């Protein structure tokens, strides 16, 4: 029986502070029959020295030449691959030691799969590899429409592609410099049944959540949106069966709302966020997704002009009306070993020693209020004094809308949609770091006037 072979494409440019860690994670793999294809864009630092020093540890092919973009570098690397399984790996990422072994075994069980993706954990700082885990991403079930509308994103860094199935379909379109994965997933999703895109509930890689990465750099989003719109236009031009102008406008709005959601999550400027919300409004009107972005980011509001048309305007503090103080309790349960709550407003919560251990419940039961005519949310102001915490809405055994917040000298405000017909329960837990500490400064119910 022929042995499965793996090839890993790594695009780099002036990445001397990051590359060594990435290569070390490959050298530690429990599956050893793989080749690294490193595409250097003409680095002027010590990147190439690090790459060539790995030749004794890894089967590595190194090419150093100018390229036009990250997408171009990956495209050239993919063109060099011919192994059974192919992945794309960046210098700010680290595979767990059994990542390749895990994927080879899953492809043996799913030879028909187009791609298999696992989970990814995020680390906080790009240089310190002992930095705490501050978040986790699990891929959603693949859906072409939701992908085109940027409601769900399939990861590249924890995806392995089946070259036996894809053959000539595994390539990057680098005519736009960023987001070639948007075009790749759209093209593959249109050709292959969604059941052939397989998810596994296993962490395969760690990635550094840093402005070094385009995905976490607020200044990159205008270009990313422009490139996604470019790919969308070309894709839809050849597939009229997916829908007409109305569907394409929904996709365009979704791309802008994706940018707004990401900017809200990484602390981008309110001006940029509202610009993308305004563009989304022009394409599809006041969608529920747009309202959610404005609610949760608390940066803007919908209002009507004198001609009756809707517009997005910045949200001023006097447009928020405090309508209740209904917090009943912040408490921990005896089953959450090691978790403690001190104080009676503000409250200090010491989280469980477990990385994702449940630690406190925040119950909110507002009495004698009528807010049915207002869009309302529960606003929590807190400061993480040590480590990292997660907070979200309890819904049975799930945590909905969870936000991961890491240690900072600044307090943050988070909004959760509120239904006045039912009580609201928030769950607070360790956010990837056990024994974290957070101070809950204020909790209030607010109504945003539109």
C-alpha cells in the first residue's frame, strides 16, 4: 500500500521573529513523511538564514523571489505541490505535535473528502510563545450561501486539502492581493457537495492574535472587503443559477457586515465600522444582522432622514437610556471547584483553575419595566485583572455570543441582546487561562433610541 504523503506550503517575508517557532512545530510532528515548500518573497532580514538552518531537520524546498502579494506567494507554492494531502501554513502559526498524524488518519477514513478542518486556538502575543490562550475557533458546517455572505468562515490554517480529489482545482487566484481563500471556498463549494467538507473537533494549531496578522490588523479591512467584492463579482458572473442581483446584493452586504463584526471584535475604529454598516444598509436595508452589529458594538444607530430613508449615524451617550437596575446576583456554584466571587457591587470573580472552567453566573431579573417598544441590551462593564475570561448568554448547555476578554489596564463594556419577557443569565468562565481574575464594575439594562 502506497504511503500517504503531505506537503506544507509556507509563505514568508521578513519573518525572522516568527519562522523559527513555526519550523520547530513541524520538526516535532509525530508523522514524519512530509515536505515543506517555503516561498520567501525576498526577505531582507534573517528569514532565509533560519529557513536554510532547518534543512538538517526537515525536508524543505526553499524559493526566494519577489512576489506581488501573500496570495501570489501561496499560489506559487501550491503550484509546486503534488502530494496526497496539502496544507497552507504561516509563520505566526504552530501545529500541535500530532496535527499531521491526525489528518492522515482522518483522510484514510474519508478518502472522498475535499478538505478536512480542525479547531484553532489563539495566543495573545506574536513573540512570546508561552503567552496565554485567549480564544478558540471551530469551523462551522460548510454552506456555500453562508460563505458567500460571510456569515461563516472556513479556516485555511487548520484545513488540509485532498489533492487526490481536487487535482487541478487546488489553486489560488491571486488577481486580488488579499482573501484568495474567499474565492477558493466559493469555487470548491459550487463544485462539490457540502458533505465532502469535513470538520473534526480537535485542536490542530495555535495562532498568534496580533496586528502582525492581516486578520487582526484594522487597517487591512478596506482592502480585504474590496478583494472579496472583486472575487464575488467574478464568481457570480459565471453562476447565474445561484441568484440574480438581489442575492448578489445580499452577499455584498454580508461582506461589509463581516468587516464590521471583525472590527468590533478587534477594536477597530468606530468610523470604519460605521462605514461598512452604511454600505450594508445601501445594499439590503435594515437587516437583523446589521442591527445586531450596531447593538453589540454600541457605535451607531439607525435613524430616518426627513425624506423617510434610513441612515446609520454615530451613537452618542445621551441616546442610551438607563431603564432598570435589575441585577439579582453574581454567584458561583459549589460544583465549580476553585471558582470564587467576592463583593457586592463591584464583584471580583476568581475563575476556575481549568482553562475553560465555568466560574460565575450573573442573573438579571428586571422588575416592573416595559421595554417592548425599545431595542434593549444588557450592558456589562468589567475589567480583567489577570489572565483571560469568557462571558456569554446561557442557553441550556450552550453559551451564546461568548466574548473572550484578556488582561488589560482598561475596562470594557459588552452588550447582550435582552428579551424583556424572560430572565437573562450570563455565564462567566476562564477564557483559556485558569485562575484568572475579573472585576465586574457595573451591569445595567439600556435602551437604544432609533
